[in-house]
C-alpha cells in the first residue's frame, strides 16, 4: 500500500508514499510494529523503541492523564492496559489522549479493546 504500485490500471493511481511531503527542513516519522514495513519505508534509518519497565510506563501514563488518580485507583486496570500496549511510549500517549478527551476511566477504556 505504501510503496508498491496499486493494482489499478488508472494512470492517476499512486502509492501512498508519493503523497508524503519532501523537504530538507522537516522529517516524517513512521511508527510501526512491523519491522519489514519499517525497513521498506525508512531503509537503514530504523530506530527500535523497546518496551519500558512497568514502573516507568505507569509513571508515563500518570503524567499524561489529566486525572492522575485513575492510575492508582484501580491498579489491575492500569496493569492490564499497559500490558496490552506492551509498554510502548507512543501507544501510552495515545491511550492517555483518548481517556483525557473522552473523560472515561481505565476500566471504560478496557471495555473498548
């Protein structure tokens, strides 16, 4: 989808990568859990972000939440979410943003996954 030509025979069809901005003054960051996709998109410029320790990922979630007490009020929910997110920083930030924007609890969020 990103780098292969579409199966369509229309001349106007392009790869998604053709729509990405190209400029010496900026950078585009792709995030993926798929190593093959990362190499195809970034070649040798792949940076692996490893799993954080549980205590650090818990602190990160707490720091990003408006209602910080959500992390401590139901530790089992906190642990379940962080385990499901495999303790990855971007995933934690995105879940915190969703929780903040929608005013849901960790337990409410778990019912969505």
